[in-house]
C-alpha cells in the first residue's frame, strides 16, 4: 500500500484532485466576499444623452410658465412641430396631439416633442426643417415689438435693468469721483453680468431675479463688476505712480485710500483681504463701480498719451477691462473682443455685448449719453 501511495500513478491524480478542491474553495470564498461587499453590483452607465436630458429639464422645469402673451406663440410652435413629426412618424404625432389635448399642458407637449427630437437627432432632413421652424418663429417674435439686440429679449435682461436702476446712486457717485461717463461704467457691468444669464441661469432666476439685485462675484473675480484682486492692486498702484503710462494725475491719487475706521466685514468676505472686502458688499456696490471707472480712465489715459485716443470707444475700453492691463497695447486699429460666452444658443464677446448695450439706448433715462465721456 505504501508503495502504491508513493507511486506517480497515485500522486498525480491525488494532487490534481486536492488542488482542484482547494481552488474551488478559494472561488467560493471569493464569491462570498464579493457578494458581502457588494462588488458584484451593477455600477450602471451614464447615458450619452445625459446632458440633453438635463438641458430639457432646466428648460421646462417648474419655472416654465405660459402666460396669455406667449400662449398663442407656444401653440403655433407646437402645431408646426407636430405637423413636422407627422411627416416622419404619424403615430408619434397623433400621440403627442392626444396627450396635449388631454393634459392641456404646453409644457408636456414641448417635452414630448423634445424626446422625439432626440431620437431624430441624426436625421438631417428633420433637424434642418426643425431649425427652420424655430428660426422663423424667433424672427417673427423679433418683428412683433421685440428688441433688435436679441439677448435683450430674455426675461433676465428686464430683471437686470431693475437691479442696475437701483444702483444708480452708486454708479453716478463713482463716475463723478473718477470723471468717467456713468454709461461707460455700466457697459462694463453689462458684459460681466450678462454672461451669467447662461452659465448660472437657474441661480440667476432663483436668487437674483426675485430680489432684483446684481450677482455678486466672490470667487476669483470680486464684486458686481468682477474685479480680480491683482487688478485691484494694480489700479491702486497706478493711481500713485507718476512714471506709469496709466497715471491719471495728482487729482486722483487718493481716490482709493483706505479708511481704517470703517468695517467692511460680512458673511461672504470675512476671510478676504481688506482690498477685496470693499468689493464684496451686499448692497453698497460703490467700490465695484469706482474700481471699474478708474480702470477705464487709466486705460484711456495710456492710449491718449500714446496718440490713439479711445474715449469714445466703449467697446474697446470694455474689451480691455475684461482682458486686463497686459492686453492694453495702444495702436491705430484696436480689436473688439474679450472673453466669449453663450447667451442661450448664440455666442457673444464681452466687448460686443458692451457695444450693444452702450448704443442700444437701453436705460437711457438713468444713464444718458454725455458729450464728454472722460473728463479732462
């Protein structure tokens, strides 16, 4: 028996069986712990159209209201789009029409149409005709008393105007102190605030709109005019540096002197420098406008000294305001630009938006055109 056990004919099958049972045991133990630790749970995938779903949710959320003024417009658009769907998928068109009739909800109809649009996103013919419908309706709205400056037709613009009107006393005071036309300062404010219509649209509608106040930046750019801390430091330094091309004269040297007796602390700025604390104020935006106005004056001074005056070029001054001192290079033919951003589905530049506002005549009563843009 001993000889049999020690023979290879016994050892090989025995070892195979032994290691097989051991391996099976390891597998069972592994499965047990995998189940215990939920390692076998389906992690799930993010749908490729997740962004589209979120956009549709944001567009047709609880804030989507159908007032009497827009009811006819919405119904005409829905009917046109249902007719378009009918040419490709009559069954879906009938279902949408029935659901609309049953629910009496334009919101439901739009959401159902959006779902069909997604399924037909690769159908070039359908998408082309859908764009034609949407473009035609938009142009008709513009022709019926809308603003030629398209981005001013959105509800956010009306909220913004009310908020700016509330700040008139601070804007006028800052403008008088630095000798810059108030409307010029507002043009830079517009560029800074309007780009929030898209990037923070829900925050704008939920927080800014009800209070009719301006969005207060508290991240890398500060105050309602979005002044960076380094820019604010440069503005202060150039005020008192006669050797700088941005030096505006002794008259303005002490505009930004600090008042040690005043407390600028609030819940949003208690960890920030005193310089920034002045910019981050809830209701008193005076320093936001003063820093912006001084920056405009300093840039205009630089270009005047170089022989290329731009006092009457709000779009150029706003572009440089957005880009910073290092981009201010006086020349005969300067370019309008700055950061680009989307308002709904159209792209704009900071300087372009400032130009639109300045020459639109909007807020004319509060901020009229002055013959002297920057005082001598």
